[in-house]
């Protein structure tokens, strides 16, 4: 049976189809994984900005520190811009 040309054509067609399906699955899972990774990084950055904002607001600065003021403005803009993000 394996010496028949038809069986080899069927076997190679099936092997090619399996390879095509595996490549498609890898592409789909890779895209999904990239989206998950980007979302995870966004959440971590947002949480870090929120914690930094709380720390800066909780600090009682009795004197003027330009760095602290810039950090407070940055943290405030980061947490407020989270609400303005449009999800695609």
C-alpha cells in the first residue's frame, strides 16, 4: 500500500494540512500572548503610578521641592489618563 502513488499524495497532503493548522494555531496564540503581556505591563504601570501618587500626596512637604512637585503632577496625569484611554 505504501508503494502506491495515491497513498503518498494523500499522506503528503495530510501532512501539509497538519503543518498549516499548527502554524495558524501558533500565530493565533502568539498574538493573544502579546496582547496579554501588553495589558499586564499597562496594569503594572497604572498601579505604580497610583501608589506613587498616594505616597506623594501623603508626604508632608514643609518646603518646596521641585522634584516632588513634578512627581506629583506626573502621577496625577498618569492616573487621570487611565480613564481617558479608549479600548479598541
